[in-house]
C-alpha cells in the first residue's frame, strides 16, 4: 500500500526559492514583539535553504517582523518573518534572510 507524504504548501509569495534541507541546530534570535518589547531567545532551526529557515520558537512575533539571527557558525544575519504557524503543538516561523547571500553572507 502506498505511503502518503505530507507536502508543504505555500502561497506563491512564500514558496521557497531553493530546496529546504532538514537540520537541527540552535539559533539565537533577537527582535521586538508585537508590543514593541525587545526579546532575545534561542530557537531551533529545523529546515534551512540558502535564503531562509524554518525555526521552532516561542518568540512572540508576527509575519513582517524583523529579526537578528545568530547561528552557532558564522555571523549574525538579518531576517524577516514571512510565516507563523502551529505544527504538532509547537510554534514555527518562516524566516527570509535579507542578505542575498543568505547563510553564506560575509
């Protein structure tokens, strides 16, 4: 019998432009919440592409929020939240990296 696979669907403006790869590493994120209060939290990167990532976090952000991401490698990067959703009882956010070189920015 066939295996059913769950395929992610994104609105045209949020579809990944490059393949996403499953990962598991911590990312420090900084930004401001909906009320304008600054926060600094640790998130878990679960998928990355050259230009973005899916993070699991309790960060109180909405689509359009700007974040600073600091992975355990390389330098800090600026990003913009382009999606927020719940999956398996955990909050996920999609982040578009603002530098055209993405994770490989210098």
